[in-house]
C-alpha cells in the first residue's frame, strides 16, 4: 500500500501542499512516536545548528561508542528517496522519505544493505564513477518503521565513527532539530564564558580591532564602562550534556536592555538559504584564533537570515552621556535549560575616535576594487557590513609581485569574491601548473584558478595572505602489493596509498584488461582500492592500469600484469 501511495502522482501534489502549509504557519507538527535511528542509548557529539568554521551544522551527530557497524533504523515507514556516495562530505548517505513529508538523512555510513549496495555498484559502473548522487524516481526500496536500512560508519569527512542524522521537511528540505523527537539526558544549563562588545562606529577597523572589548564570565552582576556610541554585544556560551565532555550549541538567545527585548534569535529549524550567513552569526575571528563560539546578539546590515525572531534597532545598544543600562542575556539549549547573565553597562566620559575612511564600502554593495598588482571583484550582497578593504602587495628586487596580504583575514564574505593577481612574472611554461597559496592562522591552503590575460584569478569567501606557487609534481602512489607478474589469488583487493604535494587529488580511475573498474577512495586514510568483483575473472592473467590526476592536471599512471 505504501509503495502504491508513493508512486501516486497525488503524492507529489500533497508534498507541495504540505510545504506551503508549513511555510504559511511557520511550524512543524511534532511526531510523538518516531523510532530512534539507533537502538543504543542516544548520546550526541554535535548538536543542531551549532557553529562550524564555515557553516551551520544541519543535523545532530550521534555517538556510536567509537565503533562502526551499528544497525541504522527507519524512523517511520519510508521509501528510499536518494543515495549519495562521496569520498568526502557525507560519505555514504541515504535519504528516506516518509508519508508525513519528512526526509530523514543518514550520513557517514559504513555500508548499505546488500540490495542497495548492488544497485549502487551497478550505477557506479554505468557512470564510470565512484561518486554518486541519484534521486530514485521509482520506489524501488520500501522500509517499515523500525526496519534496518544500513550500518553506521565513518565514511566521508567524518572525524570518527558516528551517525550524522538530519530531518528535513519536503519539498523545501528545510532542516528541523531532530533532538526534539527523542530523549537525551540533559539537565545542565548553558554557561556564559565571556562577553564581547563590538564597536559599531568603527567599521573602518578589522574584525579583530572592532571587537577588542572582551570580558570573561566573572563580570556577571558587575558594571562595565564603555565609551559613548553604538555597540553590539556578543556572547560566548558553552553548553554541555550529562555524561559527555562535548560542547554543544544553543537554540535560543535573548538580549534585554532595561527590561526590553532588543534581540531574540531561535534556531530550531533551518532553511538552506541561511547557510551563507554563518559569518554574520558567529564571530570568525574568535572561533579561529581562540576557539571561542561567540554569537552576535545584533543584526549585521547584510544579515538577512530568518533566524532572528525579534530585534529592536537591530539589537544595537546606544550609549549616550550619563547612560546606565541594565543588560540581561538569556540562553536556552535544545533540552529547554535556560541560563541568565546580568551586568550593568555604563557610558564613560570617553568618546570614540571615528575617522571617516575614504575606502569604506557599504554592506551589500558591488565593488570592483583595484590594488597594487591586482584587483578584487566583489558581487552584490557579499559584504555583510560596511568595510574598508585594504590589500598590501609585496615586490622582489626586480619589481615583480611576490605576494598580497589582506589587512583583515577574518572578514569572511557572504558570497565568493573574485581575486585577480598579476602573474606577469610567471614563465609561460609554468602557467598551467600555477596555483595560489593562502596563509591564514599559520595554516596554508592551496587554491586553483584560471588565467585571465596576465592575471591569475580565484573565487573565494576567505581572504588571507596569497602568493604564487608551482605544482609540477604528479600524485604519488605507494604502499601497494601489486607489481609486474604478481599473483593475487586469495586477495580481495588491490590498494594504494596516494598523496599529492599541493593541489590535491582530483581524478582517479583504473582499468583491467582495458575495461573500467570501480576504484574507491577513502580520503581521510589517503587510500585508493579496487575490490575484486564480477568484472575480474578468476584463474587468468590480467593487465592492470591505474591513473591519478591532481587539480592542475599532473598525471601519474602505472601498469602491471597480475594473476588472479
């Protein structure tokens, strides 16, 4: 019956209607009886919408006691809607569609059930690709509530065995907090670790400079004096749960000034359009340099997220001569535990020095900004607050440009910006191997781009310290037992370790007797492997060929003969 229901064209119309209904009333009906995705006690290592360096966390991470292989279960009657296989990201993932228009997502899986594995295997061979992302238009696989759908693992960009679990509402795929549907032991209140004040009259300053007013949690119930002017408040809030040492995000944050609510945010559901506003929500400077999860309690001009439920004057606190204000911050976690942080804010006799910057660009403004040895192309909507953009260039003794440094590496743009750098000094035979190195916080990242006349261009949200480098070395293959005229009878796979010095592995393929075979990649282990399957005949000699290519086109190719 369920299979017939899913295949009925009316089902799709129903999904659209439900989506419109949910949007109109801005709420989702609670389901009182979802089956848990695992049958072990549910303990989280990551919470819904907590801060990550470049995004909101769109689900919850459930611990699997440090091992892989636990069975995963359908939370409700379901049809398999989508299958995804990637070397990074979610790794192996299943998307299950339920009759109430909920989509449940199970990521970082170890393996699917045999019948799903067989279909995936067939699709990978059909596409000649390890990576797969397919929506099943026919309900091939149907599951009952509580039925096993696969096994928990550590695939993709997972840092350890766990289940990344999401719940979305179709057809918009808006994410909702799964924690509300199951019991997690948590009676611990969030704790305010510190308060940050943002000088909102100082947009000419860097992110580090304008937030250089940080107080630890010991100022609770005390008085703080600040110069007169406009201020924004940020809160570093730590949340814990019983029986774990993990840090979790908060769901709700309220700022009251003299008993009036001036800011109120709540993250119990999440639209994908909000993802780009992470940088306006959490402070990148404190997160990357001090590992502090400072959440702003005011709306930056370019922050168009719908996660802010109420704000008065965008949450900005105005301090005028003689002002003494009572400030209350309130934080709530997903279990409903509230905590408060009170202090008094007083206007000192000092006044800010606020020089007018000639190169201050407005929030949201499109900018084409030339600088020494290059230019910056900022699209409309990329600037989340007024900002002064400065780039310092470096020259060698011959007058060639050798590097460029952005004055504010923590101003993360809302949209990718084009950075075009003068590469006139790069020799013509090296142009195809040119990459751009970006330094930030003592770490280096290799970026690939394209030539535009004498300029080498990249698109990125993250500024930093840039310089040219040459990637002329192909990826390295090592650690394999295969060699010419080797016997592999009794073995179940051919495997390699793979590494690349700069631009990174981009493509990998293998052939046996001239026919493409499925070469799989586990990025976290730098492992490539082909698991012997029906496409390799036993009792014969075969010709093996492997080719790996990095992001600028350097190729490593090896060939050998083996007996299987």
